[in-house]
C-alpha cells in the first residue's frame, strides 16, 4: 500500500515485486523495512544485490517498471476495501484502522471465537443486530461474477447465482488474503482466484481446508437493490 505521501514508497513496492519474481520477496521486504526510508534507486538495487540477485536484471526490472500495474492494482483493491492509510487491519471483514494495542486484536478475535465455529477464526455472528442495508443495485450484475462492495466498514464480495439468489461474504480469502470478489461461483460456493480454495456460501466453511472459513451474510432483494444483513 504505497501512499502518495511517501515519494519513494511506490518504487520500493515495485522493487519488492521484482525481488518476488526471483523468489526473494520476503527477504527483500524485510530489508526494506529495516532500511526505510532509504529507498533511492541505487539503494534499492544494492539491497537486491546483497540478497544475491542479479544486478543488471534487477535494475532492468526497476527501470522498466515491470510491476507498476500490479502495484497499482493492489492500491486500487485497497481503496475499494476502504483502506486509506496504514496500518489498516481487516479481521473477518471488520476494519481496524491505525495502530492498536495487542489487547484490541485479542478482544476482537475472542469475540469471533466465542460467537462462532470451533476450530477456526470464524466470521461474525449472523444474528440480527442491524437491519438489512442496501449495498448495490441489482441491474447489471452478471451471474456468477463477484462484485466488491464496502458497507459499514465491512468489505464484501457479492455474487448472483444462476437461480437469481444473491450471496454475500467477506471479501478476503483467509488462505493468503486472495480477493474473493474476483473469484467465481460454483453452485453455492465461491472459488478463490488465487489458489482455488472454495467456500460454501451458506456456512462459510472452506471445502478444501477445514480450518478455514469466511463470514457469510444473509441477503435479500428489495426494490431493485441487493441488501445485506451485516453484523
Ligand atoms: S488466497 Fe485464496 S485460495 Fe489461496
């Protein structure tokens, strides 16, 4: 999430992608973190060389801005999720902005654990605590494709099934944070576009890895709009 207020953040993010292409993302990431804000181009290249990457190839990757579009896509996705700054945390769809003490995270996670399934960090409870809220118009929605929407601080992936039913779930795949709104429907399950894990949209449970689940929310259509019952 390179913020425009940090002039060198974007080149650094693109450099990290160049390192990732050589299988050294996390090592490079850690080096950037330790060296911030020393992100001038010659430094970015020197860090890569220190990690054993080829100087010329890395410099070319940087100069060509080979991963500029990928970084821009990340920024757009973050904005669509309502992320405007760092740090921002999304815990089972609940957005937490800013630096918080560990107790805050513990409380939120314990609430989820108390309210939901055993053996997973689950989604929020489905009981009615708020009325249904409108999240999008029905018009133009393509069957099987996801739409990313944000409502009341919750990032949602909304899908229309072949039978006209709508499904809503958390937007982030719990496997490795894949974008579920870019996934697709298979029956009553959403398939994550990154590694293909699928999640039952009735229960939220992952069909591939039992320990994983996503929050799912009741939906209804009223006067041409999709409404979701958020926790
Ligand atoms: S991130 Fe979704 S399956 Fe890996």
